C-alpha cells in the first residue's frame, strides 16, 4: 500500500516532519488563509477548511499514526470526527485573533453591506419613512442555485477534488517546495458545469441580479451612528448565509439647533435692557410650530447664561411622548458708547453704585503709584509680535525654537 501524503502536502511539510514543524507550518499558513483576512476571496473558506482538516490529523499523535498507516479511509473507520476548521484555529491562537464570533458550526456568512443614511435634524425629530432601491445577487430561481439546466448539482472538480486550490510539491534535492494555486479548471470554485448544461437564466453563475425596494423608517429620536438593519438582505450565494443590509444614520448640521443627547441647544441674543428687565422671543421648532418664549419674572440674564425649556428637546427614542430639554444659551448685546453717552449721569443714578474702592491706592503722584490705561486686546497682534521676536533672535535654528514658520505651515 502506498503511503498517503496529501495532508502533508497541504501543510507543505515532509512526511517525516516533527510535531513542531507541523505546528509551525499550520500557524503560518492558517494566518494567511484565514477567511476573515481574505474577505473578497470566495475560496478562502474552502482552503482554510482543507488546511484545518490536515492539521487536525497531523497535529494529533493517534490520528497521524492511523493516517500514516491506512490513509483517510483509516480515519473514517477509526471513528474520528472531523473537527471544525475555526475551532482548530481558535484552539491554537485563542479567540479574538480575527473577529471570529460567528457560530462555529453554522454555514459561512456573506459580507454585510453598510451604507450611510444622510438625514436632517427635522427627520430625526419628526421621523421619516423613505423607500430605497437596492440591487443584490439572489439565488437563481430557475436552477435553485445549482447553475445547471438539468437541475443536477454541479460536478465536483476532479483536478482539485472540489477544493478550488491545487497543491503542487516540487522536490529540490533534499528540500520540498509546496505551492498553493487556484485551480485553473474550475477557477477556484471547486465545481464544474458543462457548457451545454449551464442554466440559461444565470449562465451557470448560480445567482442573478435582483432589485428590491426597502422601506426605510427613521423613528423619532434616533441618533447619529444608529443602525437600521435589514437582516439577510445582502448578496445571496450557494451554501452561504447572506449578510445584512445596514444603514448608518449621519445627521446633517442644523443652522439653528445643535443636538446634545436628548437635548437641543440654541443660541439667543438679547439686549442689555432685555437682560435687566425681561424679554420674550419666538422661534420655529423642528416640526414648524411657532414657540413663544418668555423670560421668568424678576430674573436678570447674564452673558453666557444657559436656561432650559422642559420637553422642547428631541423625542426620546423608544419612549413615546417623552422629550429632552431645549437649552438656550444667552448672549447679551451691550450698547455702543455713543448710544448712551448723553445719558451717563442718569444711568449712574439708576443703577447700583460700584463697590467702594480703597482711596489710599487712588492717589496719583507719589513715587510708588503709577496710572495706566486699558487698551483693547488683539490675540493675533501678540502672536505676530512673538513671531517677529523669534525671527530676530536667530532665523537659522528654527528647530531649537520650535520653528514658528514651520508650526504655522503644519497648522494650515
Ligand atoms: Zn440558474
Ligand atoms: Zn478545480
């Protein structure tokens, strides 16, 4: 009986390789072939399985002995169950090397289709239903995904034994070189459909393109980055669980309101007189209602004050008839000097007098006292000044001084 060496070939090791060599070879190949690392490659799962199958046997002393003596048949007769390729991988590398949370025994799963969904703040406040057309592959209904006219399941490709890959081993003196290539006969699919038996509807591709209208419901209170999922509506393929079609909410900026959790924030400017004596103003809400806002009686508003209007914020998602707050940030507009210059004395009389200052410090004239005048402050003027100084100091050692010009370039 000729010794079977196929499993050794899959791992690219010699039939007399040590356990260490086998383990090392598997680790290296499994990382490269892992389906999560080759998302576009539809044959990756098959190749990964083939590798796992080989390592499952050769990495186990009992199974390897049986295989060496009687081949694959011996294993089957020995009653050994073939373990799942992902389990084998996980045993060696631990969980979490790849995002490997799928049910180990389940069928392989297609990729999700993730799309941005641009909405306005009005949409998120009021809710919105829209219809979106998607185009995806579905199993051909004429051949039920077989790809054949006769209805038979396609033949397993003989040249690669249905694996989609071909392993070639070359002997170079005492070395063995193993190469894995796509099977050219089945183009890596592992199956062959004869030209005359190809399903006319899908031309043997097993899938056809299909258009579907999805009803997309944005519910009141949904948030930025929230996902709306249509389970299993992505591309279909034989022996594969289709992925989901997912829409991710992206909120456009609003020119009046900013969202902060369930609250809405708006800026409002009032005059100094309003700040001191009370005011009212109106705004249009996101559902086009006109809202009239009145200040609380006997309350002075200072620049930067924030006031809240209960229940005027965003609807709270999943909790009907509950809303966040509307926060109003106040800016107080002060009059210009020439608007009040003729009434300075009256203003002095009717507003509270300033707190008493220490008169001993206010005597100008002795040598320990100096009188200065305030100027308006321009932060940019100060930066220009510092830059000028830096240049004058030394313009050749930019690096030591942090290089003002370079910093400016980096900011642009
Ligand atoms: Zn078909
Ligand atoms: Zn093939």
